[in-house]
C-alpha cells in the first residue's frame, strides 16, 4: 500500500485532523495504520485482516480464540504463537471458555503478578497473580508481560536471570485498540524498543508481550505475515 502524502499545507492539516479524530499517529501520512483505524471506527466488514503496520506483520480481528494446536501453526489461519510456556505447558495465566490452561502468573512463586489481557463484555487489562483476580466468567484471558501503561518488567518479575525476556530477538505481542484485537510480530527488537514503538505510533491502547525467541511465529493471510509457521506451538491464539 502506497502512503498518501500531503502536497500542500492544507492537505497536511486535513490529514492530521483526520488522524487526531480517530486516534491514529498524527504524522500527516495516510497509510495502513490510519486506514485500519478508520475501518475500525466505521465497523467495516473486512476483519480479520493482515497488514504491515510500520513494517510489523499484524493481524487485526474482532475477537480471538486461544487454543492448544495439535499441528504446526501453518495449519491454522490467522494465528499467532501464544502464552509463555515451560515444559510444553503454559506458565502464564491462560483461560479460554471454561478451560483454565494455567491459573497463575509466571512469577507468582516470586510473589510477582503479571499483566493479563482479558475479555468480558469488552477487552481490558489487569495485573493478576491468579485467575481468581479476574472478573467472573471471562470469555478469555491471556497473560504476559505488560506493555504501554503496564510496562514495568521488574514489578512483574522480569529482572535478573529472568530479564532474558527483554532481549533483542523476535517477539510476539497481543494488543487491543477500539475494541479490536491486534496479533503482532516484531522482528529483532528489544522489549523496550517494542514498547516505544507501540506508544509513539499509537498502534495499540493496551498490549502484552508474549513468548519470543525461537517460538515467535505468525500465520497471516499475506506472505509477509507467514513466519516460522512450521513451529509446533504449545499454545497459540487464532484471530476470528
């Protein structure tokens, strides 16, 4: 998609005003992020949709289904690698429907909560130690490391020997904006760089960092968003 750039001062004024009105990054350039924000505001019938937002492969959807895949991610359309895992099981809070795959934060044994993105009638975020800290009967909940307003790795136990999560590698992110869910893949970036990118570009309002490194994977409907799809995930997230 070619960006639409202003040619006059008044065109720039108009484009920035549109971006301000819809909560997009106000750079005066109409590209995928501004158009996706407009599509969300209009309730356009195009989701889930696979885009590049500032070079980052992204799937935007109305909702998600966390699940345990039986086959590599390539067999699941519009999917992203999921929860933090240990010994082939999720080790962060993970709830889908009536299933509680993991009921405690990954560092609960250190008395450290984690950030959990969850859905009741709307999508919200909360620091939790256990699933009992969540509202009653959530539709789904995915724990990870908090980003944006919840970015404080040390408070969630990601310090010392556990600070490797912050390293420069491939990461996946689950976010929310305008009630839509963002499944994102960030290549070769640190957690701090990802957090700055999300905040500066206004890509999401809420977000958590998921597991990364060799398990980071995405399977969108465009070739640029089909990365590491032969990886068999312990848990994954599918956009719907």
